């Protein structure tokens, strides 16, 4: 995983969004691509009849998605290619802290079709006239437990496998990472894990860790810190730890997890593509990909709010 900054400069900066834009463009090569573009038109999300072995209508054009960082690997490596093969649409994913992405939407610094958050609370910041009416409804579709991922080469790895996590992270020299709770729901869960365990285990050092900021990093830097051994451990979703092949231990004494939501943003530029993407992700093929990446699947998806488009009502059980 690459970083845009050096590790020394990677601590969270609230003035700098931490986003990765990964367009998934699957080429057809040479003349085949030219013929496809001529037949379908470039940049359009309008359905175009085309010969397809499954008999399903094929389309062209992008769907712009803003997603929680912990979904990035799933979307770019698995969902995007499968969605393209099934529909013809191309997923363009921008991932980052859910709170940061929501702020970008409110401030109109980014334009997107679909928003996937790691917490329903973030969706509420986009609802109502005071927040721009960007979200009228959202659906819970997946979960992932919150864990402590660790670097296998860490000198504390053995202790983490045999002793309570909350004892090990307070050892001298332990390098802990977490994300910014003002930008990322995962950062909120890390604070909850520390404060709840501090009270339950009478460990005031944990409460101190929850209040300081020296262990706060941007999400990509946090993950890379585990991979390259510059951090001993970091709080993250189990799905995120699995995607980067990091061992982890459960946060015994707590029960915290990410609750993932999906919605079509109001005034989505590519509404047809957005609805096709949502239907795909909450449908059988999307659910299989989620389970394969060890997400918990909420089936059927649970819808909050009103105004679900007619084309999505069956997929969302409305």
C-alpha cells in the first residue's frame, strides 16, 4: 500500500482529506474497444442494447462512489470487476474516512452518485435542509467487528496472542495507531474501546490513550504502519485487517462493530448507474463477495428514511 506522504508526516491533518480515487477501467483492447465505444457512446449511463452471453442488458459509463476506507479493497478488487462484468458500468471509487467524505459532499467539493458509510450516524449529517438534503434514505447492508490488528514482526506480537490486549498496549515502547474520531467512525470506535475498557478494568492509562492525539494517523498511514512494522498494532475493522493480511485479536470486554450503509445521493449525475450498483451490492452476487471478504451481511438490507427509488424497491425489500 502506497502513501502520498512520508510516514513521519502521516498523522491525521483535519485540513487535508485522505482519499484514494481508483477508477476501475477494464479494457477490451484495440479495435474491440473502439467498436464498443461507437456502439455504446462515451460517458453515458443510458442503457444500450448489446449482444451479451447472459441475455442481460449491457450498459456503459461510470458510477462515482464515495466509500468508507475499510471497503476500498473489496470494492476495487472484487466488486468493481464483477459489477462491470454484470452490467457494463464502471465503478470509480473514492475512499476515505466516512466523516471526511460526508463533509466533502456537504461542502460541494466533490460530486458522486453513491455514498457508503461505516456508520449510520454519518448519513444523518447529510439529511435535512440544514445539511443540504443530500440523503433521503439509506440502507444497512453489512457489518464488521472492530479488532486490534498487529504487525506480526512486532516484539509485542507474542504478548498480544497470550495476554489481554488492554494490558499489552500500555507496555513501555508500544506503538499504537488509530484514526481521527472527527473524520472516521473507526476512530470513534477506538475511543469507545479505550474508554469502556478503562472503566471496566480500572486502567486509567487507557483513558489517557483515548484522549491524546499522538497515536492518531490517517487511515492509509495507519494500515501501512502495520504492514511495514512502524506500528505495533492499530484499531481497525476485521474486514480491513483481513484485506491486508494482518493478524488481529478481538477487543475482549467490548462488542464494537462497523455498520455499513449505502444510499444514492440526491441529484446523482448517473442515477441509473447508481441504482444498478446498489442493486448489485445488496443482491446475491454482492452479498457473496461481502461474505467472501468476511463481512457480516445484513439480509435483507434495512432501510431508514423514505423515497427509495422504484427501481430499488425490490432489491431493498420495500
